[in-house]
């Protein structure tokens, strides 16, 4: 009786609203997990707001922290964080569906819709199998990455278990793009260990490129689908991702070669630039003290973080496709074309609209957040504030080291940005209002002078 | 024979390209005017780049200067600047048409189209009479404003001519929204002269509200047009302008009341906030040392300047209607509506597209310019750079006092921004590529995951 009542209640909300609600629940659960006795090291006292901040940061796989995980959490606490990262990284919807699958309940239309919005899948059928694939693939990647790291670092640790905990955390943190560390100093100790960097880069890209891409590549490789064709989405997001990596690496190299990279060899310069270009998509791990970057590089990296990773990935930001559609739209508009044609396909009007709405709202949020933090944090320089804001919105987690210095108000602003960045602005927009409010009244059209 | 050849040549270009070309010519002429013997005070040496900067700033009615006009130019030089401000403020197209009218040549279709793009008038008929109206109205406003200032300040000057030169310059500078001053310190000496501020505010608004609005108000007041109806454009731009003024005043008051306005009376606070809110639309005149503003206010004012004034006005920026359409679009999108309905009219799709293109390009330009100036001006703080950039793009001309400190590279970047801001991004976009490249190939539509 009570169960039916609850389901009926759920049906009254849009999928987007439910996703926001579920993320709230996930944060609450994470907050409780991180407040359990035994998670904190002896003598360490953590304020409630910092525990909440860690919970939001972990669920949104951002990785900004106001405290040092290494100094704060016990081994037991670290395992809690690994669990929370799975909640955030794979997505509450996947977990929820997985749970349903385990108890062999049939998935209803409503739940399928829910999954579709979270992973933005337009094709209804196969949503369930998609979720199974997602979980299998991600867990497999995390485990393989973890074992590679473990074996590689075994000589440096006292026991296999110690090496495995470190290796698994590094792998989970890279694959979920959480960017958290239990070393206390990100990956700076590996600044010239190109093996660790290379594996980390692979794991980051696998997490940030988007689940649909992984699924499609798997289908392609399995060779079992006749006349297989990569979707327009996969083509656009992969190409954009690649271009952003290349452009990011090039400009970081260009801007820093005569600045903070001066004393480095060419290969260290290249790897440092490449790593931070990759990391700015969403991971937030660093192999270099980013406070050494010039202000120009800081603004440039802020812009990269603002763009973020692929949709339906562990990353945030406005997403690669939003950025790509905006650029394609601009080029076509300047050429006087009225439709966007790319990869022998035409982009639908509604997706151009979506990209517009996302960008406008995102720009607004960044400007308002910047003004708010300039008021609440008078001692922090503007570039550091903008860097922190775009890092939170892009769920990236790179920081110029100011997270711990923020006022409680500032922490709340950053938490909201991490939350919105993870949920995604499209879901967020649909949460604000209803959907499909078709207008019945019709007015004459009239032109307005623009720009 | 040569004339026909030249006209044929002109016909090969789009109106937008010709406007860009004409602005180039105007800047060249202004550069020559400001290099004539006798314009500089004795013993004053001005670098060519600074003369060019002044020419671009005056033609684009921005008002940023790398030199002090008061210390540099003779009375003769000041008159040259007044002439240049007319070229920029009223628009080269108006002047060109006026010239044609004077010599009683018939205006051809091509020239009418040219006027239409410059003033963004979609209705072909009446372009000629519009231009006549524009020139008459603006010159009249300038003269009346000049006389009011002259009479008010007569007691402070030795002769009527001295008072008139000062009064006329103030009036022209306010009406054309140039924001230049020959006092050496903007309007700071009038910081508690509310009469001068009030008249200046009226003149600024008359210049920045857009010529179509003035024309329509005149038609409305003359009561000679049966069933007169204000256009959707006039309604949107006027309401947006009003809201921006109110919001700007409110937030400047809020942000500075506990900061730089501390020692002021309530009426001085109010007028200072109001004046700078009005001035940020496009004028750039100041009654207060804006370097005293908090960083939050500086970022907020930068945002206001980025929006700029009405289209078809003396102002720049992305323009009020672009901003309004973006906001209306966002609200409607969140509500799930597929069309923008406002004031009992429906906004056409092409104008939503235009606003998108303008905003994307404008945001890009500001980010790229910021990174460039951060590289070329390592000694200047970021907020001052962003303030200067948005001020140039909005052809506003407020500055945190760094214009004179810019490197030659920095000066070029700011000149390009002033130029693009004045020409307008729509004209600029159409200049980059052709128009109406209708695509003949048709591809299947496919959706892409956004945001
Ligand atoms: K992250
Ligand atoms: K101005």
C-alpha cells in the first residue's frame, strides 16, 4: 500500500527533477558515510561543512577538497570514498537500475525514461542493457588500471594490500575523473614517471569520453552488428575531445615554455602540457604545481575546464558537444548557411537550441559566482576565484590552492557549482520549469534588430 | 569612366563589407585630421600609434585615450575631435547619405541597403527620410544640450566662446556617448552638481537608446500617424534599457555603499550609482574615481559594458536586444516553450540565431583578448584588463586608468575591439563570409547529446 503511494508520488515529477532529487539523496548518504565513527584518523576534527563539501565533491567526482584526505581519513574512510566515487562516477541511475536488475524486477517505462535523461540516451530500447554495459566496463577498467598501478608500485610498499589500496584509489580516481588523491599532493611525485602518467591519461580519457562512445567502440570491435555506423554524437564528441586535447597541449606548451617550464627537458615539458590538457577535461589530477602557471595559462585552463568533458561521461562543464555545436553554428552562420551539416548528417534544431540555453546559463552562473566570491573572499585574487569556479562547474577539481581558505559562504557557492556541473545544465533547466508547455496562443511574428 | 568602374567595384561587396571599409576610411581621415599642423599644443609630441588610437577611439565613440586631450590638443584640435565624433556618432552612412541628398542625387537601391544594414532597418522604404531625421535630431539635441551647459557654466568662464566650447564639447561627448573630456578628469568636478549630471544623463540616454526609438517617439508625439503602434524592437530595447539602468544602479549602490561610497550622503550615493549605471551603457563619462570601486563592482560594470546600448545607436557591445532575446530564450526554453512570445508578438527564429551568434563570438573575443593582454601586459591586474576590454568592446570608454600604460600590442588589441564594437558583430560576421549560401545538399537529421 505504502509502496504504491510512493511510486505514484514519483510519477508526478519529471525525470530531470528526479535525477536532481536522487543526487541530493546520494550526497546525504555520502555525508553520513563520511561521518561514521572510525572514518577519521585519531585526533582529527572535521567541521560539518567540510564533510559536506567532501561528500558533494566526491559524489560530483569533482575532487576539490577543503581538507587533506591523506591527513584526515583512515583506511576505512578511504574505502568509503572509493564507494562514494562509484555512486557519483557511474551515476545513481545506473546503480539504481542495477539494483532493480539484481532483484529481477521488471523495469517500467518510467524508470527507463529516468535512465535516458541521466545518460541522455534518446533511443529508448536497450537502456537496461546499456546500464549493465556501463557498470561492467567501468568496474573492469578500474580494476585493470588498479592492478597495473599495484604491480608497478609494489616495490615501494610494505605489503601487497598497501600497494593495492594506493593503486586502486589512483585508478578509481582517474577513471571516475574524481581527481582525488591519498598521497596528499596529487600526482606531483610522478612528474617524470611517464608510465604512470600514460596509464592515468588512458584511464581519464576512458572515463571522460562518454559511455556511448565506449559502447559503440565495443560494438564496432565485436564486429557482431551488421552495417555498424558510429553515431553523429560519437563522431562529434570524439573529434572535439581530440581537438581540445591537442589545442590545450599546444597552448600550455607555448605559454609556459618561456615561463614555468623553463628548466625542464623537452619531454618533461611535453608530458606536463599534455597531462594538464587531458586533466582539464574533467579529471583535475596534476603532476605539476599549477600555481606556477602564468595568469594567461590559468585563464586558458579555466576556459578548458568550463567546456568540460563529453555528455554521459563522468565529467561536467557545458560538455564537448555543446561547445562543438556552438562553434559549428557560428561558422555556418557567418557563411550564411541555415543548417548545420557535419559528418554527412544534419544537426537538429532542438540541439542547437539546447546548446544556446546551456551556454547562456553557464556564462551567467560563472559571472554571478565570480561576483559573489569577490565579495565574500576579498583576500583571494580574481584569477584564482575564476579558476576555482570553472573547476567546480567543470567538475574538474584543479585548484590554485584556495579551496581550504574559502569562507563558509564561498564553500556553499562552490558546492552548488559542483552539483549543477555534475547534474548537467540541461537536466537543471528542465528541473526549473515543466516540459512541453506547448503554447496555444499565436501572435504575429515581428523582427527585432540584433547585435 | 573611372566613376562607373568604382561603382561596379563597390557592387561586388556586401553592405556589411562596405560598412567595415567605410569605417576604415573614416579612421584614416580622422588620423590625418589629428596629424594636421596646429592641432597639437606647442612642445607636445604624440606618437603615431597614440594618434591612431585617438582616431579609432573617436570614430568608434569609445572615449578611451592613451593621452590627455586637455594637455595635447589646441582649440583647433578640439574642433577636429568634435567633427570626428559626428562622423562616428551619427554614422558614416548617415553622413554619406546626407551628402548625396545635398547634391540632390537619387539614392539607388544599393545605397539604401547600405543604410539599412548600418542602422539595421529592415523596412526598406523610408531609409532616406530616416537618415535625415537622424541627423536633424542628433544635431538639435547636441546644440540644445550645448547651450544649456553654456548658460549654466557661463559665470565660470572668461568669455561666452570659452564656455560654449566647453559646453558644446560636453554635450557632443554625452550625446554621441563618446565620453571624451577636455577637462582632463572627465566629470569628476561635477560629482555633486546634480543639474549637470541630470542633463548629461538625458543626453546619454537620447544617444544610446537607438535612433528608431527616437523616430518612433517623435511619430507618436506628432500624432500624425493613424493607428500608431510602437515596434517590437522599440518595446524590447526600451524596457531592457530601463531594467539595466535600474538593476545597475541598485547593485552599484549595494556593492559600494559599504565600500567606496561610505563617506557620502544618500543623494550623492544614489546619483553616483545612477550616473555610472547610465554611463556603463555606452557613454563612459565618470563623476567618481572608478578605481575606488571594489573588484566585485568592477566585474559587474564590465558585464554591463559588455551588454552595451541599443542597436542603431551610438553605443556598442552585444546590444540590449541581443541580451534581451538571450534571456527571453532561456526563460522560454526552461519552461519548455518552443517560441519566444513577448508584447503580443512572436520573435522570428533568425533573430534568435543572430543573438546566439553574436553572444558566442563576443564571449570568445573577450576571452582571447584577455589572454593576449595577460601575456603582453604582465604588470596590469586581470580585473583592470577585463574592464578595459569590455569597455572597448562596449565602446564605453570607462577605464581603471591603464590605457596609457598599454604596450603597442595591447593598444592594437583595444583598437580592434573598439572597431568591432562600433561596427557591430552582426556586420562583422557577415563581413567574414558571404551571405545566403543556401545549402543544396540535404543530409538526414540526427540528434546529438547536449549539456
Ligand atoms: K574531477
Ligand atoms: K563611449
